[in-house]
């Protein structure tokens, strides 16, 4: 049985989020939570919340399920909308700044 959780419009680029998600792909949920607790990247806190939500969704579906048997089946960061801003420069020029967002999806399932 699989269960998933999604966090949308997270203000981090998908590339930065995917670097942390690559650490937990395929791991047991308890090991993944330990790893996220000691990861120094700021996005690890948000990913930990999504993982906790996915585990809660799985236990909500099946009350007899032991959370220790769950494994991270899929962890991806998809691209969300991009906020476009201008940074004004010298001689009446402007540079475009792209503030990227991501949608983080985590799927957990039993072995």
C-alpha cells in the first residue's frame, strides 16, 4: 500500500530541494527522518514535515500498519511557478531575477 503527501509552492528551487530528496530516496522512514534531522540545509525542515505527513496519511488509510515498515518509494521536487522580479542596474538597465518555487512530493509504501 502506498500513500503520498505534497507540499506546493515551497519557496526553494527544485534543484536545491532535489539535492536533499536524493539523500532519502529508498530509505526506511525512520532512517530518513534521522538523516533529515541532521542535514544542515534549510529545506530539510520542510521535507521532514512532508515525510511526516506521508507517514500519517499511510497510517490513516490502514490502522494496522506499522510505521517502522514504511520505506520512501518516491521523493521528487517538481517545478512550480516562477516569480519574476527586476533588479535595476546602472544606465537605466535592468536584470531579471527569477524566484523559483517547487512542489515537493513524497510517496511512502510498505515493503
